C-alpha cells in the first residue's frame, strides 16, 4: 500500500512537471512570435523611422547617423538576429530622446504601474466575488438586482470618465485625495478605483453565472441530501468549483490593466509605464515604443502562464490536456 501511494505521488509530480514544461514552452513560443510580429511591423510599415525622427530639415548625414543608431542600416536578417539577441539580454536599445537604455526606463516606471494594477485587481475581486456569490445564492432578491445594476453601470462607465469624476468630487470639491502626482498610497486610491470598477463588473457577472451553473449540478443536490448546511454547500463546495473560470479571467484582466493603464495614468498624472509609452509615441521614440510593446506583451504572456499553473492546481484534470 505504501509503495502504491508513493507511485501515485510520483505520477502526480510527473504530470505537474510535464504540464509546467509544456506551458513554459508555449510561453517561449508566444514571446518569440510576438517579438517577430513587432519587429516586422516596425520595419515593414511604409516610411523610414530615421526620416521621421530626423525631421524635414535634417541632412543626409544626420539621417545616416540615426539609421546607424537604430541599426536599420543593416540587412533585415541581421537586424532580426540583433533584435532577438537583445530580447534575450533584456536589451531594447537606447531611447532616441534621453539616450538612456529603454530597459532601464521601463524598470523605473514598472513598479508604479504594477502597484496600480494590483490595487485595481484587489478592489475588483473584493467587490465582485462576494456580490457575485450573494447574487447567485439569493437569486432574484434585492441583492441580486443590486449586483446586476452595479455590473451594468460598471461596464457602461468609461474608466477615464470615472477618474475625472472622482477627481472633481474627491480631490477638487472635498479634497480628500491629492489631485495629481505620486509618492504615497493616497495618490493611487482614485486611479485604482477608476481602473478596478469596470473589471469588477465583468468578474461579478462571471462569478454569478458560474455559481448558478454549479448550484444546478447533481453534487450540490447530493450534498444537501446528506444534511449539509446551505452555508457549507454554497461556500465550501460550490464556490471552490465556481471560482475556476473566475481565476482565469482575473489573470487576463490583470494583464489588461498593466497594458491599459495609459489613459488612467494620463488623467492622474502618474509617472508609470503608460505615460512613458505615450511620451515615446509623441516624441517618435521608436526604440522606446518597440521595447515598451515587447515588455507589455511578455508580462501579459507570463501572467497567462502563471494563471495556467494556478488553474492546474485548482483543477487537476487540466494537467492531462
């Protein structure tokens, strides 16, 4: 019996390892594909980046110097090899405006954007999951209608409009929060609310739908027939299974928050990745734009990898797929 138990444990560990290796290989292939697409888009689109950066008054020598600095004077295969080699070393080149390494600029701004995204995600989960569960358990009650109305309003209101409204009320009129800038946790509360409300609306509806689906299954009826309390059936058995799709969508939403905080950071004047990339677009800083898009794509892919691993622990059946 002991040997059989050890064999099952070894087989389980092997399945987990194989699943992790498959998902990691998929992550590498995804990043490679994204990097190739970014490389081709930047270089195949009509127009010479050196001409755009140099301007109409630049001389031919100025344009040639910019091409050398960008590396576009080389052949396309040589540029691609240099681009991939730079990605492997986390080297996206230097900014055309500041002259600093793009990777350094990104890492300086990333903690603020990550903190903002995590705060927005925690807020959305704190609102969505309890309300979604209550709406499903007390279907067609006042709580259910309240949750549905809140989700509709949350999805209908644009994040930037909500941010401006919060600034006018809580920063200009009431003066509870700082109007602009960063440095303290108070500077991030309003942006996190603006960013998290729309995601909370999506997660709320998904939690409610998932809970209703699980409550209609046979194992719930069996649990009730065994004399388990409604609280134990709803929150110990049903909720655990209902959260499986919610975990997946929450991870994807976090990726969208990291990449989609540009407008919110602009509204609240936060020096995060969003404003950095927007500055790169305004200044036609191609290395910064290229490196920024690649970095966000990698973070999004890595979050999906982590979500897949978490999902495999919550639902062991997924490991064989």
